[in-house]
């Protein structure tokens, strides 16, 4: 058998002696050794700033860094949390491992005294790269907290908190996602029994995608169209039990299962759910905002607008917990690998060059590094916005809701778009090794790809932002007040960019103004077209549809402007950190100039920037690449990801890339299981050849 | 147990009755029924052209279509070729299935009288979606045919042809890919024994990535630095046996294995190979172009430039066998799904609209459809180029080699870039269901992503094209002859686009000229910068590096121009097919205008196109979307992929999307295997809850 022979003593002896020889020659070090690849070490010795200080700033203070590292140390010291074999696991194995980690985490948090709303939980999540089960269980809880009465909260939340029940949030159906009003599941109230009867009337009404549903959940918050005496009252949320707590079997009338393999998230049991004549008591409709009385009277109470806050909060949450850190990781992996990997020669007599010394590689990675910082710094901005809105909304003042909604929709869309594209660039920038699962990059990319769809499909979100902006523009024209994030629409356009040299383009005022001009112009054009279509007799809906390509462009330009503006503000706030302010200013410049360089048409179109000025932008942009390249490794080191969290053969702190690829490959089932392919198909063929060689 | 209960008689009864009910209501049809989803059927009734006729044109004649369908029928009728469970298989299972299909295919071809160079083989490959083993075995054979002497060919090829041996092509090393001269494996000639001794001197010299190496190959063509009497003669190719033909065990001194999981290509056993003091006879160096005599004399014979042809041919091959059909498939899936999926309302009173009726969805998919046609039509152009060059080169006239090399490098790079990006757009355009493995789209995307790296990393390839173009431009300036694909560089630039209305932009002369201008201008700018840097004292290599971002832009613009030009020529040749010419002309216009719309800055920069003209482009472009939308389904139907070849729950000919998603999910191991997660982790938690509910 190949495997047994491979591992035979003689071979093993060779393998060990070969390793020992390479080790002596400095090319192959044993695991656990902390010495660093010299090509990576050099990069760290020339940092223009204190990495530790920048880490503290990114963490929001040195105290947070300390807490984070303490949490990471606890998590990484427990084998039960290990993600070591993740890339070799089947969907079934990944699911089981995620459940294991989640249950262990609950125990560990209890043991350590960490609470659900304490600072540690997000660091646990970071340490585990989000590979946990029961994410939708949290949504289940939040929906009860938001939509349930005090009695309902008192009944269900304690059970959910202790994992005595596992809940899911069953909203999306096979045939319905974005358009909630189109959901087809029905809940019919029967006065005689005081029960709701839930049904899945069509295959397209089957619940499809809810996480934790496929194999775990015992309960579900199910969204269904409420019918009383034949009249439809629209969507409402109902709690129902879907599996037995005794033996986990599906409840009578419930068909439930797993939707099968996906591009990623194999650790999550996304599921399907069909209901046939499931009866639940009247108390199981979540009734904070609307209630069905025993006689069938439908009562509405207060405004349920506050529910938007849950959606908004979820979007903000995934950006800072799931999305942005994933880009930071991809940058860390690709940047470290790019100073370890050598290829071709820059000058004929030299040794092969580090690939990060090629301008094309810098062009791929360094704007992403700047983007990673730009997005990380958006956290403060969005939180401030959210907290202000939250306070007002809790006081039943919903004035800021449209802006908060539009802002988070657009920011979610632009960040997930850029992060996804960025991770793909990182993957491909690592060549063949990036394509290996062991690089970690395929995992990061495929994870990000989902974020463009979940919690609001990005095109839909950009159009929501655009709708808000069109209203803001109308307010500008009619002299109405304008929400803070859109006040720039009313400022006067200077008509021409004032830069005279390439150095002028390193002035934040210059590029901020260019972005402002672009955002205003694109929105203005789209709105004018829309108005023109309506005035010439088109139906409002049809006119809107005919403008959507341009409205999306306008919304993107708006979000891009906000990110640039916030980056500029962040740089200003670093005035007491001279060294760090300097490098962050470079990143801000790079982010802004890369955006102009990559979208020149938007700035050239109305002559705001001339062809000569584009040459200046290009020159400044390319010069910045060479400057930031020198700090590239310190800039990713500052993200301070542990090797365990990165889980990448290419991205580890010590840079022993080739050794890790080799060692990790040994663990692959392809090297541990003997394939039937040889005995069944190949052996008979080879036997024929024996006599001929 | 959840599973047994799920399948219990009662549940099954419910499930069946539910299905029967849905079936009667027309929402759920049994498999095998050929009736088509009415939303898809409607689209086919309004085709503006004969789908069958367009299929014949795409196939290069109705005879080819007949042959293709006959081959597909044979392949799909054999269960041994099935790819039905592909998305549920582990890496080990996929490998075994690929070996099985390859061995069956060899038998089937023999049985049918199909030959290795006959027309059927490419249709077999198409029917099987390329999921076969031994792809690198073919490269092994080709390298012997190209580099071997007649005796070497006579010895090895018959064995390889019959699969009596399986070969691999071991070139790439852990630390070396693109830069071949940097390979570190050594082959030292020993006069006393008349043998070469091969070694892997460092871990970075380990062969890494070769396909068919990990678990299958018995032999390898290994590239190594040849040393004779201490002098290095550079890279040469050696044949060596790496596994026993008797029991498949690794040969003494050989460490070989699989490199583990990847983003895709799990059916291929990409492998690693370490050599320690492997001795092979002198005859095992492939010696058509260079030979080592018994006394150690090194003899070079003729020019080995002809080897470039192998590389060029491989690139052309993968484009038409692997890459372009994959984009065609992705378009088929996403387009069909987009007329079956309904979401939100275009007009308040209407039912939910087909998502393809939204302008934003058209903007995502229809330019890709145009791109798919553009690339498919490049086949004729590239083949003509290749055949001309091939004839000359066989006659030892190498004049056309640089052009052939530059052209295929750039075309490979632009096509793989666009196809990869396109498949990603298709995936995301299908929302959550696109992300399900069962859509087939993750598989198609991840497959394409690899093509940007293998057979030449795209940035490197674009720079090779750019180097050729810079030389062409110098030839223009010095009045030297210019290769045909670059003659346009010498034509006079009109300075301003002549279009006066949006309809003018539907004239091929107008947009071809715009692309020509852009390509010439970008190349000119990059070359001027390069010259300026050298003149101001920069080293040639450093100057080149500082221009590479712009040189890549120039190479892309050149390739883009060639594709547009060829599309225009193709439309002209369809003059006897009025209906088809009309729709293909629309696609050509769309491809060209989408390129301008997406890169406005390149055309605005020097004032060639004005802002007002960009508005005309935009108007024409958006109008075209609405026109082509009406033929979108017939246009993908014309690709004529079988359901088996598409292997997509979203893309089947009959459009029963939701039914297939549900039925396929049932086959997932997540629904067949009971997870330990329940018994180990969840059950203990739920027991605690029982008393409280």
C-alpha cells in the first residue's frame, strides 16, 4: 500500500535526515521555534513608527489590547477551541466542531466570569475567526427582545440564554428574500381553538437558509402572513417548537433539514422548514406591537419603527465583527508572504527580488492596506451616528431613522463590496500558493463573498441609499433642512480642482473636494434624468428603474466620499502621535488617490479634473506606493492577529511559509487515506506495463 | 435519532402528500418531466432568431452540432461518467471519481472508435465539464514529443498512450513558479557511472503543484539544473520513475504526496516531490535539443525556440476548453434563474417582477453575455494566427514567434480576468441561491480563479505583451516593419471622436476608433515615461519596474481593442444570416459600449471623447440592455449545454429551480449522516430544559 510504504522506516529516515540537513542550512526550521524568516525580520527593523502604539490605537486603547491578548491566550490554550484541522474537514465535521466550540465557549465564559455584554466576547469571536455555531440563535433572541411582550421575554430569553433551547430566525423563503411582503407562509387564527395554524402553502414558501435550523434548532421565530376571519394583516412573528427536546425529532407536521453544501459557512447548518397545519397557542405570536385578542380583534400598539434599529444594529455588527477583520487578515497574509516570496530579478546581478518590490504587487496590495485602515476607522463614525440615533429613537423620535438607515445600508454595501474584491486580490497576489486552502485566503474570500448578499443584497442597499439622497437633493432645492451626512450636497461646487502640482494632491482639502464634487455631480445627473423621465410621462416606478444603474453609481460615490472624509478626520485626531499620524496620513492619501486613479472618468467627465491633473494624481499615487511599501509589514503587524486566528500557512508571524505548507499538507486526508482509485482503476493498467519496461 | 424520525412513515406520508398537492397546483413537478417553468417558456417564444441556427454557428457548423450531441448522448447515458453527486464529495471521492471517468473514457473512446486527435474528444471534455484526471499526463506526453529524441518518443509514448504508465510534468517548485531560471532542483552528471543524480537541495526546491503527481503518477518529467564537471548548463528535462509499477510504492529516495485541499480542482491530485540521490541513466535526459555525451561533453542541437509553441498551444487550449465555456455556463445559469426568480414589484399593482426586468440585473448579466460571445468568437482569430505562425515555425522561420507569444499571453490574461470576474458577478447576481454549491456557480467561479494564475500569471503575461508593444512602438518611430496585430499603432489619430448622437455610437467604426485611440494613447504614455526615466539616468530594469502599472494598463487596452475589432469582423461575416447578424451586432455594440462606460476616464483623459459624448454612450448602452434582455434566454440556450454538463439546480433547461434545490439538498451528507454534535453537546443541555417547558 502506498501509504504504509511512504511511512516505512527507511523513508521516514530519509525524510528526517533531509529535514535535519535543510534545518542546518537554515531553510527548514522545526515548528514551535520562534526565530523569524530573515526576509521578514528585516522588514520589521525599519518600521517608521511604533507597532505596539498603533495596535493600541486600533484597539481603542492599550487597555483593550491587554484584554484582547489575555482573552486570546485563554482561547488558544484550550484544544477544544482548535481550528487547526479546519481546512481538511467535511461539512459534517465542521458543523460538529463549531457546536463544540460554542458549547465550550459558553462554559469558558461562565468559568472566567465573562458576560454576554462584556468586552471579552468580541475578542473570543476574533480569536476563533467567527467559526462558531448558534449565530442565528442570537438573532432569535434579539427578535424576541424587540418584538415580544415582557411576559414573552421573561418566558423565552432565560431558556435561550442557557442553550436550554436553540432558536432560529425563519424569515427567508425559497422564493423570497429581499421583498418581505412577498413571503408566503400563512398563520391563520382560529377563534374556536384560540390557536394559530401555520402552513407552507407552496414550495416557494418553504423557509430556506436560516442558520442553526438545519440540524440544531429546537425552536424558531417564524414570519408568516397573519389571517383573521379571512383578512390578511401582513407579516407577523410566531414562536414555535420544531424539534423535540427529548430526542430532537422534528415536531409532527414539521419537515426540517439542511440545505447542503455552500461556498463557505459549512460550519453553519443553514436549513429548510416546511410546516403543515402546525397549531400554536395565541400567546406564541410576538405581541409587543400588535396583538390578536381572543375574539379575533387585531390591535396595533405604538410604532414598530424601532425594529429597524435591530436590522441596522445587525449590519453594523457584522461589519466590525465579520467583514472588516477578514480584509485585515487577508492583507496580513498577502503582505507577509510578499516579502518572503522571491521571484525573478529586478536587477540582473541581484538575487531574486521580494515580490513586494514590484510596482504591480504594490499596486495590488497597498491600496487594500489603506482600505483596511479606512474601514477600520469608520467604526467610530458609524457608532457615533448610531448612538445619537438610538437615543432619539428610544424617546420615540424617529426623525433620524431614515438617515441612519440609508447611511448604514450604503456603508454596509460599500464595505462588503470592497472587502470581498480585496480578499480576492490578496488571494491572486499570492499566486498558486494563495489558491491552496492552506493559505487561508480561499476561506476568507468565500466568507466575504456571502456578506455582499446577507443582511441586505448590496444593489438593493445602494438603491435605498440613493432614494434617501434623491430626497435630500430635493430638500436642498426646496430649502428644507438636510440630514448631516448629506449637507455637502448644498455646498457650492468650485467647478475646477485647484491642484497645480502632484504634491497638491496630497492635501486632504484637494481630494476631499474632488470626491465631494463627484458625489454631488453623479447624484445630480441621476436625479435630473429621473425627473426628466417623469416629466415626459413615464410612470414613477418605471422611471426609477431606468435610472437605477446611475443611482447605484451615485450612492457609491456618496459612500466613498464619506469614507474619505472620515479618514481625513481620523488623521487630524492623531495630532499627538507624530510618527503614527505621518504613516496614517500616507494611507489616507493613498486611499483617496487610488480611488481617483481607478475612477478617473468620474472626475474628468465635467472637467473638474483635467488630463494633466490626472497625471499628477498618478505620479503622487505611484510615489506613495513606494513610500508605504517600506512600512507594509509593520502596518499589518499592527493588526496583531494571532497565528491561530489567521490560520494561514502563508501568513504566520515567523514567515516560515514553505515549511508550513509542507507540514500542513501532511495532515490532509489525501495523504492519510488510501484511495480506491489505485486498486480499482490504475493497478490493472500498470500490470500490463511491467513486462515492457 | 433525527434522521430515522425524519424518514419515518408518517413524516414521509406528509412529505409525499404535500408534494402531490404542490404538484397539482403546478408548483412542484416530479423530476424527469419535461414541462418547463412557464416564466422560462415565455422567454423562448419571443426569440428574434433561430436558436438552432445560432447554435450551429457557434459550433462551427451544423455537422459539429450533430457530432457534439451524439457524443454528449453517449457520455450522459453511462452512469460511470456521472457527476451527479459531485458537490457532496470529499477531495478523496472526487479524485477517485475523476480517475474512474478517465479510465472509462479511454475504454469508451476505444469502443466508439474515437481517436485522441479526432473531433469527439473535445465534446467528451465538454460533456464532463473537464472533471477528468490525467490532464498533466497529457503535458508529460507533449513534453516528451517536443523535447525527446525519436528513440525516447518511441520508448515512452506508447506506454503513456495506453496508461501503462501515468506521467506528470514536474517543473514548478515550492519557491519557484514564473521565473524558471530560478529552479533549484539539480541533476549532476557522473561520467564514471554514466548517470545523472537528481536532488532536491532545499525545501524551496521541492516540486510542488504538478497535477497527477500526488497519488497517481508513476513517472515524471522533472526539470532540473544540469551540472557537468561542476559547471551549470541550465534547465533540462529528465524522465524518472517515481512509483513502482508493481505496488505503486514510491521509488527509493523519492518522497511524494498530495499538497492537500485547494479552492477547487479537488479531483486533481496536485502533488509534491522530493528527490534524494536519484540516479537515472544518461538516456533519460530528453535530448532533442541538447545532449550529454558519455565523456561529459555538452552538445546543443538546433534551436529550442520551437518549445514556445507548446506553451502557446497549451494557453490556447485551456482558453477554449476550460475558460470560455465556463463563463458561458455561468451566464446560462444566471440568466435562466433571473427569469424564474421573481422579486419585488416594478409597478405597484403587478405581481412580483422577474429579476431580469430590473435594469441593475441587466447591467450585471447582459454585458457578460456579450463578453461570452466576444470571447467565443476570438477562437477563429487566434487559431488563424496560430496556424500561420505554426507553419512558419515548423520551417525554422521564427519571425512571427514574438508576436504569437505576446498575443496569446495578453489574450490569455484578459480572457481569464474577464471570465473570472464574470462568473463572480453571475454568482452574486443569483443572491443567496447563487452561493449554494448546488447552483454550480461557486464551482465555476473557483475553477476560473485558478486560470488567472496557471499557465502564466496574468500580470506577468500582460507585461510580456507590453514589452512586445513597446518594441512595436519603437519600430513605428524608426520606420521598421510592424507585426500585423500592432499595425494600428502607426495609424493617424483623429484626435476627437466623430460621434454626434447616441446612435452614432452604434457604428462599429466609431467605437473601434475609440478603442484604437485609447490603446495607442496608453501605450504612448507608458513608453514616454519609460524613456524619460532612462534618459534621466535610471537603470533600465528600475525604470521598467516604475512603469509597470501603466504598462499593464496599456497591454489590457491593446487586448481589449483586438477583441472589439474581432467582434466587429465577426458581425460582418454574418451577412447571410440577417436575424442572427442583427442580434450579434447588438451584442457587439453592447460589449464595446460597456467597455467605454466602465472605463470612461481612458477616453475622456485626452479629450478624445467629451462628457456629452459619454452621456450618449451611456444612453445607447442602457438602451441596448433593454433590447438584448428580450433575447437573453434564447442567447444562452444557443450555447446548448446539457443539464448534466451544467450540473446546476438553478440553470437547468426546464427552470424548476426550487424543486431541484430541495431535491438535491436531500442528497447532502448533512441530511444522511447523524451528527455527533447532538448527542455530545446539545442533548445534555436540552435535558435541563424539559422540566421548564
